[in-house]
C-alpha cells in the first residue's frame, strides 16, 4: 500500500494534468464547452474531496508528528483549501467556459498550484521525515478509502473552514485538558512521541 504522502503526490500530478488538458481545450477554436465540462466536473469534485480528505486524515497527523512548524503549515494549508474551494464553487455559478467561469477556474488553479508547491516542500516532507512508515501506510489506506467513499463529493461538507479554529480543535483532541473529563482524541491512540 502506498503511503499517504505518495497518494497526495499522485493526486497533485493528476490535478496538474487535468488543468493542462483544460489549457488545450481553451486554446481550441471554437471552444467545446461540453469537452471542458467533461474535464472540469471530475476535477472540481476531486479538488473538493482531496481537500476534505487532507483535513480529516493528513493534517491532524501532521500536527501530531510534524516538527518543522506544523501549526503554520496547517494554517496555511487550510487557508489554501478555502481559496481552492472558493474558486471551484464560484465557477459552479457560471456557464462552463464563459469568461466568468474561466476566471473562477483560474483562481482555483492558482490557489491549488500554490498549495501543492508548499505542501510538497513543507508538510509532506516534514511528515516523511518524522512519521513512521507504518503510520503513513495506514493513513494511505484511510485516504484511498475516503476518496473512494466520497467520489463526486458525496456525503461531505465542502464549506470553508476557519484555519485557526481547525488547528485549535485538532490540538485540543491531541492534548485534552486533564481536568475536563475523559480524553477524547482522534481514535487512534497517542500520536505524540510514538
């Protein structure tokens, strides 16, 4: 089983190819809006599902295992996810291949390009260096299962998240206050220093 960092990289490569395919379609005269839609619809869905999968599976673990400022990496990533979602959701409000649609799709692409570059050079690298392979492989299975289960963004919320609230919530789960009753964590045991 591929580890989660490889599966995330595989998705990144797929995203890059789909955006390149959109470039090819955009350059055609006349432009075929149906062909654009056939590329965009699965791309838009996967951008949404990928972001939520990272937020539910990868970033909590990065906060637990990362050592190169995982809080800052996570805050930035959640903000990037919001920018990607905003572009994707704005595109959905316009006719495919219209000027307004391309502007929204371009915003999603720019945010995604920035996010992927930062994530590949920061969060994924940090996680590879500091998380055990067995954990990365276990998370890879969860990530693949999540993507399959929520194909087409079924059953998930694709709403924006407040980055600071997200980090606070995850850190509270990782480090529950001892006087607040029984510890409620991520359901996978202790993550720090294991």
